[in-house]
C-alpha cells in the first residue's frame, strides 16, 4: 500500500488486516506479541487516561511497552534491562512532564529521553499510547512508508516523520 494513497477503503482494509497480521507474526517465534499488542493498543491508553489530571507511566508499564516494541522489531535486551531498572518516581515524573508538554512534540520526546534506554523511537511509542492523534509511533514500517527509510531514529527525523 502506498503512503500517499487517499482511498479510505484501502486504508480501512489494511487496518482490518492488522489483527490477523499480528497473530501470524506471533506464530513466528514471537509468542507474546498478541498479548503485548493488546496491552499497548487497548490497556495502556485506558490506564493513562484514567490518571487525570496528571497522567503518568509506571516503570512496569514502560517495561511492558519496551517488550512490545522489541518484539515487533529487533530484539535488544539491554534496552529492556535499562528501562526495567528505572526508579518508578523518575519514570512517573518524566512521563508526566512529557504528557503535559504536548502538543510540543519535541519537548515531550526530550522529557522522556532523560530515561536510560528511552530514545526517540521508544518515546514516540509512549506518546502514541497517550495521544496517537498528535504523536505517531516511529516504527521501522511507518518510517519506511512515510519517509522511504528507517535508519535514522533521531529527534529531528521523528519530527519530520510526525509532520508527514
């Protein structure tokens, strides 16, 4: 499917295929992908929005989000170790500041980048769980579709991607 496609029916068809695609990926040595995807797409956004007026993320939630992200792409266990060992108060504070910074995407990503193991791509996943209408997830596939490459995971590249 072409990123520039304006046919709504084509996009709806692609979106409707998502659950079966995730299921098929889970059969290929990624057995936790279905449950992690359900956590990321359904449970986590709900949890974040229940924490009004100052939404935040916990270390345990960040760790599960990182498992979801790594299961979808390249497995990098050091990143999971880094985020799993973060102090809960530090994660809570950084995520509160990030969510409060929106719609300033650059500031929001920078607030999360203070957490060890969290770069722009992981920050984008956190922000997309909270505000998907403002902050897309910087996945390999989305970067390839929108920009034609998925090699540069800098804040500058994320801002170009989010704008597109």
